[in-house]
């Protein structure tokens, strides 16, 4: 999802959170991301309630769910070209999202990125629901089990090389996303997108 279907600006999110907490972006980033706390949410080590509570505690501010969602929403901007490709793909193949995130992201996706639901329906998965995270091969395999598909029939797309490597280790085809044009070329090479 992030930096594939939408442009994700973590710096903007951190700045929003810092403003709420009367803190600095550096301190918030250190408390949440540099500390490894965010990874606990992504891997499902914390459930949604514990994650949200811990998030606020680490920031030194009683962060509400609405505030968390709004800061995340502001940091995400739909990539229209990629969403159009997804729209075209869904006419001929099944598509799904697997994102390294807490379950709060899937629970509030209609607020965070309302363009996704019409394209992906209920096939929007967060790593936390599988109690692991990319690039652990188990994360992909558990998602594929949920989708009831075999690894060798799936093309996985991610902006992070480590996640692409993890997908390949799990038996999926995988593409490292660097640009819309390169993605179109990869889809054509796999016979998934025909020129108009």
C-alpha cells in the first residue's frame, strides 16, 4: 500500500503527532519508530487497543483513535496512476493488498484511503492480523492461505527490496516498485497488462 498505491509521508505524520503532543518530530520519531514500537504493531505483538495506548504513552500524550487516524490520513496521498492500473487489473485477475501495519489501518481504511475499498473490497490485509510482518515468508504464506491461492500464481509488488526478497523466498513472483512505468513493463512481461 504505502509508496505503491499511495505516497506515504511519514515526516508529515510525525509532525502532526508532534504538534498534538506539544513535542518535536525528532522525539516522536525516536519514541515510535526508532524504538521499534511501530514494529510491534506491524507484527501483531500488540493488539489494536494496546498499540494505541502504548503509542500515546510513548509520545507522552493521551492520543485518541480519531487523532491517530487523522495523522495517518494526512500522510497518505493516493497514487492515481497506480490505482488506475489496479482498476484495469481487477477486470481480469484477483487483486489484494498486504501492508505492514497494525489492524487499525484495515479497520479505518475507508477514512485513510477511501479509493482502496472499491478496488480491493475485503481483500485488504495488514501484517498484524497474521501476527508477523514482511519480509518474513510466513506473512505472505498466511495471506495466501486467507486468499486461497498458491504462491506460484501470485505477483507481489513492494517498494522495499527486503520485502520483495521475502516474497520470493515464500515462492511468489515479486516486483520491486520504483516507478509506474517500470511496473507497467513488469505487468506486461507477466502477461497481466495489455497495451490499450
